C-alpha cells in the first residue's frame, strides 16, 4: 500500500495524485507545508495497521528487491521490540548516472553510541516494524534533526538495527535535495571536514539531547551515563 502526503504543493502534484489514487493500494491526502520531518511524522500517524513501514522520497529510484530484501530479514526477528532495517545506497546524478557507493566503511552496530555522531541510516532505505512506529509517535521530539534519525536512535537504543551493505536504491543527487550527499568521494570528505568545525551544519549533539529528554527513564544506567 502506498500512502502519499501532499505537503501543500502549488504545482500539478494534486492532479497527478488524483490520477494514481484511482489505482489499487494507492491513497493520498492533502496537508499544509510542514517540511520533510514533520510531514513524515504526520504520515506515520495516518499510516496504521501494517506489519512494516518504509519512507519514500519523490526523487529516488528503488530497485525491485528493495522492500523484499528488508522484509525477509525483519521477518526472522522478534517483533516485540522496535526493529529497523537500513541499507547502503548507489549515489547517482539527476540523470541516474552512477557516481559511487554512499557508504564505503564498516559500521560497528554493537557500538550504539557511535550512531549519535556517525549516522548511516538514511531515511529512504529504512524499513521498520509497528513497534518502532509506535515508539516514534509516542516519543516524537521537535528537537530531533529529522524523522529518519529519530527512528534510528529509538531502534538503536531501545531495539535492534540491521544494516545491509548491499544497496537497493538509486540515491539521486540533483542540487535540490533537502538532505543528500556529495556525488564524489572527495566532496564527501570535504563536507565531513566542514561539519567537524561547525555543528550548525549538522548538529549531531542535538541527537543526544533529544534522547536524554525523551528516554531518560527508559535508558539503562550505562546508556544514560554514556549519552
């Protein structure tokens, strides 16, 4: 099932949505312009009653096996804790020409504290279960950077995160991305260096503050001290 939220568009988006909503398992609703984080938050409130959920941006291209690769993994896990699947991405330009892999390093999923500063769960790759949705809505924080980072932190500290090094999506970079990555590896290194000296560009410290404010009673004593 596909649920689309119109974020107060002023172009021909609604006409397109009306056309597609006539098809099976496609629905939409209109909303005011809230920006990406609050828009996805609102979508989570409207999309209920499913086993698994996935965020979808309008500018990326999915591989045919994107969802099934995630679901096959998550179905093997216990559903009584928040579960999150995320994967690598193929960075492409606006014409879908391949540029590079988004992630080339190895992530230590056992070190959950590194996830506060080394964020690898990109929203368009995330697939989560109902428990993750429930906790995200119950503890939504306006301090969180983005919806995808908040879901990741919840699952990282209170559930389980599974990372797939194999990419299943073309992550399109076209100059108008709200959040994106550099097309070249050198550009990625330069952007990372800039963030080190300027937390306003990507203030990861807010993640820890938001976790402390929302989950101080749920964190273990070790997590509480480390965060």
